C-alpha cells in the first residue's frame, strides 16, 4: 500500500502508466549477473503482485537477493515517461490474499494467451522502496519518491544480507552434502582412539577442515565441467539431490568464477595437506592427499572424466572410504594398520550409494551427453535397483562378519538400529525406482543411512575403548 504522500502529478502519471500496462520488465540479480523477464502483474496501490515459476532464474535470484527493479516503459509516441520501481520481493503465503490476487489476475488476463494458468506458480509481492520518473530517451531521473516505511531497518538489512551471503555459499559449495566427508573423519578418529586411547585435537580439526574443503572443491569443479559438457543444462529433472548446484544455470555465478572458486579450494586443501604431512612421519599423508586430489579433480575434469566412463562411483568409494578414513587414522597414530582399511569399506560403499541412487533421476540427462554412469551403463533401472539393494546388504554382512571375527568391536551391532531405514528405502525404491519425485525420499534416506551407520560404527569403537 502507499506509505507516503506523492506529488499529485507524479502520482497520477505513475498510476496511469502502471494501470494501463499489461506487462513490465522485472530485473533481478545476486552477484554481478543480472536477469530480466517480461511479466504480467496485478497492481494494488503500487504494490505489485507477480507469479513466478519456482524453477525460474528470477525465483532462484529471489532466494538470495529479494531486491528487484520493475521498469514500466511508456509509449514512445506519448508525453509519458518511464517509471522505474525499486522493490523488495516477499513470497505471499496467505491463502485469502493469494485468492484475491488470482481472481484479479484472471479478470485482467482472461483473454491473454500469454498467461494461461498461473495457479502452479509462486506468488510474490513487490513492495516499492522508491519510484523514479525517468525521461525515456536519456534515462535522466525527473522525480523520485522514497517509501521509507517499506525500507527494512539497518540491523535487519545487515542480518538479511549476511544470511543471504551464507545461503549463497552453502549453495555454491553444496554444503548439505558435507556429511559424506565429515562422517569418515569421525570414523577414522574413532578407530585411532580405539588403538591408542588418545586424540590429537588440533590435527584432527585440520584433517576435518581439509576433508570438507576438498569435498567442496570436488563439488564446485564438478559443477563447472558438468556445465561445459551440457549435462546440467540437459537435466530437466534436477532436484535437491541431483543436477548440481544450478548456480551457473540460474545465472548466479559465471563458469569462470566457478572454476576460480574450485582452484582456490584445491589450493587451500593442498596447504593443509602439506602442513599435516610435515607434522607426521614419512610421506604417507602426502601420498594419500595426492591420490585424493587426483580423484577429486579427474572425477569430472577432462581428459579423464572418470564419472563419464562408468568408474566415477569407484572413485567416490575410494575417496570417501579408504583415503579419508586411513588418512585421518594415520595423522593420529602415524602408522598404518589393516583395521582402519577394513572399517573404511562400509563407509565408502554408503557414500557411493548416495551418488548411485542420485543417478536414477539423472539417467536421461546423463545419457544424452555421453555421461556413462553405472546406471546409464546398466540401461535398466530395475537392474540398478538390484545392485543398490545388494550393496546395502553387503555393508551389513561386512560389519557383522568382521564383528564375528572379532576384528570389529561387539558394539558394531549398534549399526543394526539403522535397519528400519534400510527396509523403508527398499520399500519406496521398489515401487518408485523409475519415477522422479516419488524416489526423492530414497535419496534422503540413503544420506541418512550413511551418516547414522557410520556414526554408530564410530561410536562402537569409542565405547569399546572406554567400557
């Protein structure tokens, strides 16, 4: 609603132009990349209501930066000038309010084929922060009005921008998947504690940070090369678990900046690895680190592109299993042992299964660009489902088998508490292995199974040492 008095002529001209227009240009941005669309709207005393596709670039931008610009162009043959509105976008969740806007929208665009049905889109309210009346030839600002009551306060604005920046980097790095690198570090440390009843916390912290940053580097470089191959662009079924971060596709960061971020992350990983190697005996950490960097980079990077040759899954198993667990163990104990290697196998397989189940939804997009993942190579998702089930069963056979052989502590039986998750994943996957959205719970369950099984396994080693 109008929050302050306006110059009468300015108000009249602005209202005439806005009410007389069918569309306006909506511009958004997160970084230096701006994006504009032409869209319809409903005007309510300078509050503008628009419908956006939740998967659109503009909607993606609003997740990180709600500040937008609305430009209404006058007819060049008229005496009117352009109106530019700087606004703050908020999603409308009130059903009554949304219903009123939909009713007005349908009345306004009932004869317009450009907007056939907006009910499946998300409704946003653009609250004006300022309105500028500009000369349409040289964009000179002729008049300007501030809507002070719509301006967020200094502290809320700072906190909102800080939260948006944090959310942006969480998205770029795909941070929610860091459990895949955090859990094996905890497992390696637990096995080390089981062997020596002590933890060197400073080096453990550096190991954890190094593993997370290496994981982030692999994620970002994967986004870059999947963009270059056209894989992420071809993925029309992208979701929280697959299809990349979408940062390039949503015009949030450029491919060049993506590559730059990846290189910086790899360099930080190298510095941490070299330091850990310098404070441990021999060069075992160096060799493990080099192997990890090689697999992280070549997983998607040319010329090897391991993930495009059906061996990317093995690279993931090796990286997040033996390399991280053994590396963490060695930094703590500074000796090699068969036990951490045996303990690392279930963790590596479980992380590999996270990737494997995500490939179900990506099968069509991967196959279209020659990305021959295991799921693509098997051709039929039913076969892939059988492999998924067999590998999960194998994980428990491995854990129980080496417990019976007394290689693993009896507390390893704690991992059996994760069986209900396994049964639920099997039930859902058996019905929905060839579907997209219906399979999403299995993607989530696979991540949960990895984290819970690995942490319970690690707890077993610690409990065996202290009880």
